[in-house]
C-alpha cells in the first residue's frame, strides 16, 4: 500500500509539472519523495529557482506562504492547511504592530518562521542559518527589533554583543527542553557531543558543544570525527543525520526518552496520503493578497541580497 502511494505521487509529480519541497522535520517517507529537502534558507532558494508550474511544499503554512511570495504566478499547495507553527502563531499581526510602534527608531529583523502579514511589517527576514551574519552586517549602532523568536534573538544578542529588542515568541518544541533534563541526558551519555538549534532556550544552549541551524548541525556532524551525538532539536533531522552518517550514533535530547516528544505536531500532520490527495486535487492552495505579497517580498529579497553579498549563498 505504501509503495502504491509513493508510485502514484511520483507519477503525478511528473504529469503535473510539480516540484516537491520538503523540510527536514517531515517524516522520512516525505523527505524521500521530495525533490529538495532542506531548512528554511535552502528551501527559500529552491522556491526562487524552480521552473515548475506547481510547488508542493511539505512543511508548515508559513513556508507555503513564503514560497507563494517568491512565486506569485505559480500555484503553491500544501498537504494540510492545519499544519501551522507555534512560533509563527505566537506573533499575531495587531499585537506585533503595537509592539513595533513602541520602538520608532528601530528596524525589524524577523525570523522567517512568521506569517506573511508579519513579514510586511519587517525590514529584513533571516533564518537560523544566516541570522548572525545578517545582524553583524548592520552598523553596531543600528537599533533593532528581533521577532518573533526570543530564544534565537537572545542567542544572537549573546554572540554579537548587541542589545536587540526581542519579541516574546517561541517554538513550543524547542522551548520545551530544559537545562535540567538536558543535564540529565548529558550525564547519561557523557561521551556524546551535544548539538542544538538556537530556538532552544539559553540555558540549554549554554550546555551545547555546537549551536547552529538545521543545515549547520547536519554539516557539523558530517565533518566531525566524533561518533556519538546528543541532538537538541526536532526529531525529523535524524533521518538525514543517519543517512549521511551510518557509522555514527544519535540520541535526541528530550524530557521523556521513551517517546518521540520532540516531534512538531504541526510538521507531523503531513502524511503520504495527504501529499497524494494534495497532488490529485491540487489542494490546499496558498492564496495571498497582491499587496501582502509585494510588501512581504521586500524583506525576503533583502535577506537574499545580503546573504549573496556575504557569500552565504551563491
């Protein structure tokens, strides 16, 4: 049955001129049928580069919006409209607009994990993979609001010596991890190197041997001579880590090692059955107001422009 679904997806993909973009947090089966698998920055690039008629984005809603913003003439569909994002949901438009108004001389750098409407209130978008470099590219005296992730913003402040004003949003998966449980796992696995995503809170990040984006962690592990790793992020990354490093061992940092507690409930709403249904019926389409697309595109293009200038992307 699973093989039949996979075969139907691959056939429809060719027939309908579809590119499938899959995030690392998707289930392994979806990663395996995706044309490109990556983190937010890599998939943003692929969304710009694609010449396909339809983009099927296997991730969460804001990622589909980002693909639509970058490809307004193309049809962008996602497998499940309910696949949202706790971090994006923690930053609502009217509330953030009022927050921004309190700091009139500040520019807004927003993490890509936000809605299209929040992007319209932003000057520059960043990802976890380029946030440090983008902030460092700005003058030291530049006043900055960083939204919506307080943890990523706090990490950048600590690493750069900045004093950015931080919005109070967070990712429920990463924010759930505590220093207490992380210490217990480090004691349980004393010879393991710990890698962590900067969406984790500062107390957890202080315990990590390496902090980086999803792509950054994948690269670090691949290049490392170490064999054992503790992984403080969403479980989906393990598929790529294990495929790239079959001779290495990985243990996810979690409050309850007996369950997959680091699964993002939104990312995991997507299934192979829903991917097939989305392709068959060309649902669920992302539609955005033309003005929102125009306004939200500017800070994304600014991110890509800075990233190219800094040599982060080609």
